[in-house]
């Protein structure tokens, strides 16, 4: 992915955005909305994106999350490997995990109401 980003920045970003909604019932509309939102802003440099990819590759925040004193949600689209969810359930038993089976990697785009529902329920529980 880093190599593709260096070779053809614009096309790689567009393909990445399409991947975020791949396989959803409204994939075409969702990809268009996501692309419009992202591409309407100034594009970050390839160096900034590569730096972000390096963080994703090298940083593991699981233990830091164990120390969080507040409740939190873990909301997953179906592109997250399913075997990860129960592992993280065990690591953070006080958190709640929700898997959106019909969402790709951006359930907040393809399923905004269903995505917001657990967030609002958590807000109500916390007062």
C-alpha cells in the first residue's frame, strides 16, 4: 500500500476510499459520499500518509486501552477479521463490541443510524 501510494497517490487514495464501502448494499452511493467528503479537503502529503501507515504498522495500544477508566465501545465493519473481536472482548470485558455485518470498513457512512444508536445509548447510560 505504501508503494502504491508513492507510485500513484490520487488513484491509491481513491481505491482506498472505495474499499471502505466495498460490498455494502449502498456501496456505490457510500463510496461517492466518502470520496466527495475526503477529496473536498486539501490532500495530505504522501509523507504524512506514509507516517500514519507506519504508526498503524508499529504501534500497539491494546495495553494502554486496558488502563482506560471509562466505558468505551468498539464498533466494527465486516472487514475487521472476526477472530479479533472475541480476543478484544477478553482483553476489555467492560467495553462493548458491535459488529456491523453489512458494513465494510466505514459503518458510519453506510449505516449512520445504526452506527449512532449505540453511541447515543452509551451517552444516555453515562448521563
